[in-house]
């Protein structure tokens, strides 16, 4: 199972997966360089430059960590998933469909209170077939829910993947949208509905 | 093999997204974009030359003795050989950093002040950007040849390479997330693959560039420290304000990857 997962991770991370070479520069040296560069930066900027443990491991091994660290990432990130208070994991696909085209949020300077933060899914994925401006860094999700049995297990698995991609696949290229606080649990539930609901344009 | 040369270019990538947002279909966007690129390919239509003229005036009022690596006052060809190690400063510097250093040593303008004015804004020129544009224009059509002899230059490359894979911030991105693959796109915007020496070289040879969407010239700083170090893919240029080492390392890593190919 682990090997199969790992193979698919390498495939998913495909083109980035250079062989993990020994670092010519130590992590400590690298941190010191970054710290010196932003010594007087704002709290917001400083918040962005320091890595958490998962980011550090994935960077060091260029997204292909050795087995024991692979397992450690998986375990840590699986413990790092929260669900909506309502426990409803299938939200409103219409809300998500708008947010899939919305790139606002969490950039430096994105400080308008109350403005909706979007997942900007189309930057990397194909979704509804009538939207031509989609990226290809992630797989096409067009028809994602069409040929699947929509049960609680699939709904939860889809939620977990969007909330914390690395709880499914360590060092995945996909952002940990929920775990990093980029999207709320309720938003993630809306995105689940966008992918799985038979009424969603994704499954036209 | 063809020796790539430095050239002023006009960058339109954000404009490409604008076409898409306008709701045109893919085929239309492409043909409209082709026409647009053709229009901008005329070097005399490049608004960056205004920045070059302003930069020349600034250069000639106090910086004439600045040593850009080829001796005091030699500007021609200097940009094509940076970043490089500077003995007098004891560190590796790119063009922007060196110009700021010269402003401090020759004109008494504090380094931090130059760093703080690294970017122009709407209706406000940046002397630093104008100076870099001027210096770069004196290497037009010249091959990029970074010296790469000094241990500090080699160390800077190694730092830059690690930074390329360093994941951080709210989206867990590194430079490699988007620029480590072949044939990748964000929306309809094609992405350069910076792990390919030829593509990295072409990118390095195209900065500084006139960004149509920013209505101004931008130098490599706009991208490296904003997207690369902060992993913050935003519209606002950011610098590494206190020490340019990460930025210099990334530039050198990218530029030298071509150096290894072309030597």
C-alpha cells in the first residue's frame, strides 16, 4: 500500500521529483540566509517565511522524503483535519463554483475585511467543461463525481483531500487549504459538493 | 549551438490572463495575443527605453566611477557578467545590489534607502529600476557570461538552488511547484521550466522587462523575492529588504545553469 501510494506520489509530483540529492547547503544555513534577508520585515511577511515541519521535510527531500519521514508527514497531517461544526461535508456547489474562479485571498496586501477568499481551483484544474481557462498543474476534475458511488466514505475522502492534501499524499503539490487556514471547513464542504453533486456543472 | 544573448523584452503574461478574463474563447485569445506580441516586438515601441534614458541621466550625475565588475566606469557588457563576487564589498552582488552599493559609496545614499525605493508605483518612478534598466541596456545582445570562479559565487548558486525547492507560506508552494515542470500552465498562461537550462537562460536574458500590466519596468527582484521567497503570488512587488542574498542566489542559480551549458 505504502509503496503504491508512494509511486503515485512520485507520479503526481512527477515533474518536480528530481532525485533527492544531498543538500549542498545545510538547512541551518538556508534559514540564516532567509532570516537575514527579512530581519526587519513585518509580522505578516515573517509569518510567511518560516516553515512548518512538513514544509521543511518536503523542501529538504524535494518532495520525495525517505519512508520514515513520509509516514511521519502522513500521521502529522492526518491529525491536522477539522470538520464543519454542522458535520455536513457536502455543502453548496453553487458557492464553490464561484470561488473556483476567485483568486483573492492571503496574498500580501489582500486585506479587505469581509471579501470572500477563493480557492482559485481553475488555476490548476479543469472543472466545468465550459470553462476553457484552466491550468494543468493538477489533474482534470471534469466529471469527477459522475462515475463514482457517492457515499459517506467518498465524501469524507474528498473533504480530507481538499482540506489537507498531504494527509492523503505527503508532499503533494496541492496546498493544504483547510489545514493552513486558507479556506474554512464550510468552504471545503462547498468544494466537495462542487466535485461530487450530480447537479454540479463539473458533472454535466 | 546558438549563444543566447541578453535582450530587452516586453512581458505580457498578466495581460494574457486579462484576455481570458474578458471571456474570449481560447482560439480567439491566442490570435489576439499573437497580434499583440507582434506589435510589442518592435524594439522602438518598448516604453522601457524611457526608463533607460532616465537611468542614464541618473548614472551621469554621480555614478560614473561605479565599478560594475569590469573596472570603474565600464558599463558596457557589465550586466551580462552579473551576479558576481565583488572583492571590495566581500560578497556576491547582482546589478541592483551593486548599483545600490555604488550609490552609497559614491553618493552617500544609504543602501537601505535604495532598497526601499526598489519599485516604481503608478505615477512614481523608481530611480533604482531606471538605473538597472540603463545598465542592462548596455549589454543588449551580449551573451550572458557569469564568471563563477569564486567560492562565494559557487555558494550563492547552491543557496539559490535550495531556495528554488523551498516550500513555505499559506499555499505550501516553492518556485518548483510551478516552474519545475514541462508544459505546465496556470490558467492559460504557460510556465517557464526553470530546471531546464535553456529556458532558465532565456528567462534570465529577458530581465529587466517592461510589464504591460504594471505599466513599468520590472527587474528580477519583482519575481524572486515576492514569489520565490515569500511564496506569495501577489500583484505587489516585494524585495528582500535587508539583505539581497536569497535573491542574488536565485538569479545566479538560474543564470549559471545556462552558463554550464554554454561554456
